[in-house]
């Protein structure tokens, strides 16, 4: 049987976690489109000549986080013709997960972004762009670390 690149990546991801999993699991009986969410994180990123950075707001924690992109992050976001919106939005998502995740352990969280391609890639768990895919894996790794149920949706 030939496995696709996506399936192989997923198997590698889970293989690394099954080896350290303690067998415990929080069961969520209301997961899906009608789920009762415990928190909403609003994330946004900027890449203008005046500002490179991101911010996020957690409604349940009533906390805001903001960061300025490093030169390495700015360079990673650059593409041939423009910066990658999905990539910098994913950086914001990862930073929000790192900032709020430890305080939201075991919760169902909706992350609201303004990049449809990021939202779709996050829900699939895969992106063709390697840099974007790496950020999705980082966010999902954080979710496993803090036992978060994360969903990502896009708003305009």
C-alpha cells in the first residue's frame, strides 16, 4: 500500500506522542459544530512597513498578548512577491496557543483568525507550504501538551 505524504506526516506526528502518552484522555461529549466552547481566542497578525507583529485576546482569561516578529520570523514570512498572510497568521496562532494554553488546560477553544487558508489547513492538519505546515504542527503539539481541543475558524 502506498501512503501519501500527508498520511506519512500524520503517522510520524502520532508515533512521537503515543510513545509518551500516559493513557489518560479528557472525553468531550459535545464536540463538533454545536459544541459548547470554553474560550474564544481572537488572533491577528500584521506585516506593514510600520509594524510586524501579532496580538491575541482570550475571552475567558480576559488577557491580551502581543509580540513583535523577530527578523528571522519576518524573513520566513517573505515570499517572492509578498509576505505570506497564512504563515504570519499561523505564527500568531502558535504564539496565542503558547500564551494561553497552559491556563486553559482541558478546555474546548475556538481560535478565530482572518485567513481562510490557515483555517482550512489547521482543520485538515496539513499544509502544502512547509513553513505553514510547521506552524500547524507546533500549534497542534501545544494543544496535545495542554490537553486542548482546538478548532480554528475564519472571520472577515
